[in-house]
């Protein structure tokens, strides 16, 4: 069974819709202060695999607000704990661009190397002619920051807008993130997964696990 290394039960509930039962391992890996989610997730996955010896996944996510040049991004957890979710919304000025994106990177590590596999691309974008930037957003890195343990990364992102808080489902910044007129906190897990950053990354991971027969 796959071990999901996280302190956040909301992430586990979303993951189980794609992966079946996973074992939650509440392991507080050192979150390196890095500028990209991939670096944080890869570092965590290596550390957690070394600690457990099991196939593990780590998910590092963040809210990227256009009016703040992408802040809080990789620092979202710290900002939720210090500033708080509602105040992030209140920090935006009425004239500000309301655009934002949620992004996540899931890092998989089982201590083994990887065969070359096709880059995972969002299902709905397959066959489309993606720009270099968009291809970058859908890229899988098999080795990052030159360390020894190979890590495979699965990215997902979703565009939306920052709004006054609505809804009481989900977790974290869900109440202030609106996608197509509905905040993530107004969606149940299945509705959120169908459009969310994490749902997109999980779909790529689930497909890769199946085709690579990694867990059998
Ligand atoms: P772990 O690191 O233990 O997995 P975490 O909740 O700290 O749990 P992240 O560092 O990935 O996870 O999350 C950064 C912040 O973004 C944190 O405040 C989360 O609550 C929030 N967040 C992550 N995914 C989210 C989502 O799908 N919806 C709303 N907020 C989310």
C-alpha cells in the first residue's frame, strides 16, 4: 500500500478517491525553504522514504495570488498559520486583479530508479498543441537537485479568483478560492477533485502507477 506522508487529513481524503486506501503517515519532514513546490516535495519524499523504507508520496501545494506576484506560493502553510486565510483575502485591494492559482506537486519515491515514461499531461489537454510554458507545467522530473534517490513528480494547477470566504467544506484556503463561480469550500471532495490542482496531479499519478505496475 502506498504511504501518504502528510499531516493533513483533507489531502488524504482527496487522494483516496484516485488511489484507493492509502496509509497516512503523519511525519513532519523538514520543509526546506525552497522557491518551488517540486523541491519541497522531492526533499520530503526522499526523507520519508529513508525513514519508512516504503513507497511514499508527499504533496506540496500552494496558493499563488496574481496581485501579490504569486505569494504566498510555497510559503502558503506558514502564511495560513501566521496571517490566516481570511486576512489573505482582506489583504487584496478592491482594484486588485483577483486572479490566482492553486498548484500542487506530488513527489513519489520508492528508492528505485524509473524507466523512461511519457510525460503525464492533463487528460483534457491531450492531443492539444501546448505552449512551452504549458508543457513545463505538465512536466515530470525524474531527478531533482542532484541527490541520489530518484523522485518522480506529478504537477497539477487550477486557475481561479480570490473572493470573500464562502463554504465550510474542504480545508486551508478553500473558502477564499473560487473556480467557475463556486469556492472550493462549497464543493464536496468529488466535485473539488474533478477540477482541482490535486485532482489533476492525482489522476496523473494514478495512471502512472497503473501503467508502470509500480506497486504490484
Ligand atoms: P503537509 O505538508 O503535512 O502535507 P500542509 O497542510 O502543511 O500539510 P502544504 O504545505 O502542501 O500542506 O500546504 C500549504 C498550505 O496550502 C496549507 O496552508 C494548506 O492548508 C494549503 N492547501 C494545500 N492544498 C490546499 C487545497 O487543496 N485547498 C486549500 N488549501 C490548501
